[in-house]
C-alpha cells in the first residue's frame, strides 16, 4: 500500500466536493420529500394516505440523498 502526501489544494478540493455533495443531497431530498408528501399539506386526505405519503416521501428522499452523495464523490474520485 502506497501513501502519498496530498497538497493543500487537493485537500481543499476534497473538502469542497464533500460539502457540495452534502448540500446537493439535502436539496434533492427536500425537493423529493416535498413532491411526494406535499399533497398532504394542500388537500385533506385520509389519515392513512397522509401517513403513507409522508413515510414514502421520507424513504425516497433519504435514499436519493445517499445515492446523490455516492454519485458525486464517485465521479470526483474517478476523473475522466
């Protein structure tokens, strides 16, 4: 296993990329949660439907946020 010292610019680039991945993942998660669970705020739906929409929204938002972080960091680690 070889280890190389990273320059300050490389460490800063990694930090910025991690920050971008997290911020874009939070934004994507919020948008998806709003798109799926948003109708519960607009219309009066049965309690079961509201619970299902909120649970589905949270699950999809969380999954897509994790996938977004993985995708951004994977592309950063493998430049073209």
